[in-house]
């Protein structure tokens, strides 16, 4: 009796009924939704759309091949030094269709608080700047010579604590719409659901892409276990990994939002040969995850349940650039921030991922598009800028009319950016012809004129020789 009372009280406090998990055989695809039992009693809802492919478009062109030769050194004082060895790691990229250029050759980042550095909204050269203790240094020579000399001298004196060498070659081709080897994975963050991707799922499925979007455990219509260990980073990442293995194709594109970006990064490390491209939407900086000790989400579950209206209002204010009837309707229709207080508390306290540091992100060789909403109060723009500096091939785009939920606020702009990135491929480098020096060219011209004059003289000389022979 007491147990039933406690269970009922817990259900009331969490504002959600306890999930009743039926055998997986009874779940079937309905209206594009599937239910996958990743573990016994752990069922994940997935929206999986396979469009009708009457005509299969084969990829055109050979695409581009990007050579990645990188040395990543970590020093005892926390300084991270990245070198692209040999030729520039992405010299074959030339320029992106939207005007972006390739990252710089060398990046040096101090793993300290960079809050004093002024954020840059427009970042045409992703990875060109390096942040060191709040100062912006450019490895191309724009920084003061004294600072560059001091940095070089310090690197020569110190020995790195850890060195990582990457040497690989990646072929990048465009993701054509109706090609059967392309799949798009959409991963949401804390408090969201697969419904926040409604505009993107409809847009790309109508174009002919195969789309997959799961609900994280405790979110949307997925099962919600009543133990905090079910919502740690590693438990959720394992769910996403199993979903990826189930639906993966030859060329897979990962699109993550906020906390979902970390799961996309995890997959890119686990399956580097299967991840073709990746999109990070308001994902933040390349820092290891660690739960905050001073957070409102550390309060007891019953207190969080009482504060749920205030938390929803705070999310609306910080997650959207405008707080009107349209935004409230988007929250309700897309099932955003509609999770129980227990799940929310467990999710925030389970964000422990020490491996996801700067070195972990700098090892990624997949092309990445970073999309940031200018009015985002959860993730400052300088965090995404710092991420672009660390990554090997990254392009940062800032939308002035968006905030944290930019894919819901500006669906047309986000869909256009994503589609251009999916179709983008690096240009194949054309071998340049050897240029002749001016002196050499002039000498060749003089020799040609002399040869022509000699050719004119030879017939007359031959005629005179014949005359002398007759006279003899």
C-alpha cells in the first residue's frame, strides 16, 4: 500500500505517468514513426521517412579529396597547439560556395577562460584566429612580432605533455537528394523532442532525402526510466549509437542542436568513415562536459515541479528572440521543453563527459557547418567561434533573427543553409602550369627569331653552292 502511494506521489510530482513498456513486437511503423527497443525496457521513438525514389540520381563529379596531416600538442600549462603538417590540410577546398575560405594553417589556443575576448559575428576564415589568454593572435602574421616570437620561444623550451598526430585522407562529395546512400540524422537537446525538427524533416523528406530523428529517453514519446543513471551522457550516447547502427547508410549527415551536438561529435569519433558531414546548431564551445554544482536543477524534484511554469517562461525568454503568441504556439506544437522535472534534473546532473575536450574536437576530420542564433542567451557566439577555430574544416554562419531555437524561428533560412552545405563539395585542384621567367621567355623569343632568319638564308646559300658546282 505504501509502495503504491509513493509511486502515485512520484507520478504526480513528475507530471508524467509511469511508462508502461509493452513487447517490442507490438510496435510498428505508423505515419513514419517507429519504436525501437534499444535495451530491454528502453524504447526510443524514431521518426523515419524513406521517400519514394522513382528516379535515383547518381552523384555527379568526383568530389574533392582533403588531406589531413595534423599534429596536436598539449602542454603542461594547458596550452593547445595545432599544426597542419605539409601542405595546408584543406588546400583543395579553395572557397565554399557562400564565400567561406579554408581554415588557417596553425592554431594556438590557451585552455583558459576566454571571456575577455571580443566575439566576432562574421567569421569568414573559420579557424584563422587563435585565442590565447583573452588575446587574439593570428598565425598568418597579423599579430605583433613580439608576441609571435615569445610564443615560438616558449614552445621551443617546453616539452608537450601529450602529442596527437593525425594523418588521413577524406573524400567529400555532395549529398544528392534522392540517392539511396544518403541519410540525415537529427538529434535534439535537453527538453526537446523530434518534433522541434518538423520543418526540417518535412523539407528534406519532400526533396527526397531519407531522414531519421529519435526522441531521447524521457523525451517525447520515448520511455522514461525512473532511475537517474538512465540519463547520463554515456547512457544516452549508447542509445543514439544503436539507433545510428540501425539506420545508417553509406553517407550519413548528422545534425545536432544544443546538447545533441555532443552526441553527434561522439558518433563522428566512433564512425569516422561513415559520417560524411555534420551540422552543429548552437552547440557551444569545444569543452568537456561537467555538471554545474550551482544550478537550479540541483533542487529537489518536487521543488522543480512547482517551479515548472517559471522554468518554461525562462526557456521561452532565453530560447527565442521574440516572446509572442507565435513562439508560445511553437513551444506547444513542437513539444519543446515538455519533460518531467525528474527527467530534467537527471539530464542536467548527468552531463559528465570528460573526453569531449579541445583535443577530442580537433581530431575531427569531417566538414562541419556551425549555425548560431545571434540572440541566443544560452550559448554565446564566442563559444561557437572558438569551436570553429579548433575544428579542421568548419564554416560558421550567424543568423541575426534567431536565438537558441533558431531552426523553429527561422526554418526557411536554416533549411537553405543546410541544403547548400549538403550539396557543397570541395573543388578538385587543377594542376598549375609551370610559369616561365621573363628572361627565359625573352631568350626563347630571340632564339626563335634567329632560327627564322637562318631558315631564310639557307635557300640562297644552297643556290650559290649549286652554281659553283656547275662552273667547276
